[in-house]
């Protein structure tokens, strides 16, 4: 066995930034979901088939990113012993949101995209109620240039 084989990790662990940095915010998922909503609007307003095909590809990618950001928030931020008291239905809420992101990925129905935005907003309320902004974000400077 070579030295490089000996020191190579046997297990790979990943987080949203490949380092459990502790920075979490539902806003990341919301921005991707907003993109889906707006892309669906543009898709429906266009008769250009090439544009519509590109729109679908991009919307599907953005929906997958929204799903990813929700999964990271669920897997890395949510702790049952710490957060279940704030919202006993939070597990169901995250489950619904991830499944809704999958629906948005597969449709061009604006109503489905709006449902995803609503679910993400509910997750944001939970995150704020559980001190998410204070615990996971770096305070902004109040200095004015």
C-alpha cells in the first residue's frame, strides 16, 4: 500500500458547502423557487419552442436546487430535541416542501410553484421562531460607508 492510499479518506462527508459551517437560511431555497415561478411565467408567455425548451431545463435545475437547500436545512439545521416544540408538524412541513419542489420540477403550473413558495415561507417562519437567524447567520455590519 502506498502512502497516498494509506492517507486517502475511506468516507466522504458532504454539506451544502462541503464543510459543516453552520450557515443555514431558507432564503436560499426561496430564491430558487422564485426563479421557478418566474420561469414558468416566461415559459407560458412565449411561443418560441427553443426558448421554452431552455426554460424547462433551467426551471428543473432551479427546482432541484430548491430541493437541495431544503434538504440541507432539514438534515443539518433541524434537531428534533431542540426544534420539535416550536412546530410539532415541522417534519411534515419539510416533507411537503421537498415533494412540492419535485412537483415544480415536473410541471409548468404556476399554482404549484406558488405552493412551494408558501411552504418555504412556513419553513422560514419556523426557522425564525427557532432563532435561526441569530444562530446560523453572521450579523451584518451597521457601519455606513
